[in-house]
C-alpha cells in the first residue's frame, strides 16, 4: 500500500513537472520586423517638445497571453544612432554630457515578468539599463492587432505599442549644467510601435 502511494505521488510529481516544462517551452517566439518598428522619444526644451528616435535596435520576444509565465522580452538600442534631425544636437547627445555613447554604446531592457491588465493590455516588468545605471521599470504594452499577413502566406502579424515616460536624471543622462531641468526637461516620453511576426 505504501509502495503504491509512493508510486502515485511520484507520477503526480512527474506530471506537474511536465506541465511546467511544456509551459516553459510553449511561449510563442516572435520575430521583430525592424522595417515596421520605431523607437521614438520626445522631451521638452523650455516649453516646446523636441522629438527624436534611435535608428538601430534589436529585440527578442516570446509572448503568449495564455502562457505569461514563460513569456519574456529583451531589447537593445544603439545610443550612437540617436537622431533628432539636427546633427549638432545629435553629437551633443552622444557626448559625455548626456549618453556618453563611447563608454556606454547600448541601452538595454530585460523583462522579469509580464502581467495581464486586460485582453489587449499588459504590463511588462523589467530592468532598464542606461549608461551605468539599472532601474526597475514597468512598460505598458498594448496589442493593436493580430492577423494573417495578406501577402506572406502562413505568416501571422502581431502589432504592439509601448507608451511610457522615464526620468532622464534617474539614469544620469545630463551631467553638469545639463543635469538641471530648466532648459531640458527631465521627463522623456517614449513611443515604440512594433510589428512582430511568426509562422502560422
């Protein structure tokens, strides 16, 4: 009898472990379509907004709304590709006064968990690293649509967008007199529309 109970308990344990293993493997892998993705920001200069973007970036995404436990994302942005349509300002932003692109060429984000807020809205918790500072952040992510690609048979498209704000001074972006917020504001508004795809 004891032997039978032990065998049953072991079978249950193996089954549970199998379920967790399957879940860990089942989060859907999505490919980032860089041609239809952009990393945009805006920040106030006195009272008007200056807009810009980063031209080079990459990311890995495993996302399944029914398996958030094994869903994850990471993102890398090349700081030296910052563009505000003003070459002099772009060089200044890459300097030690701001991003110090020579010492810190990339900013990164790595998720720690993804939480469901509604059918189309999720919260992506993770670590954001800019320069030599890493902070816990929460990125609101909204699903903007999902469909089969009309011109690429067997390909599913997923649209998502991230809209959030961060404080540049938390990451040491802006040193010396540029750390003050009278000329350049501290709040950076971030807008990242992304197109992801996978095979059906």
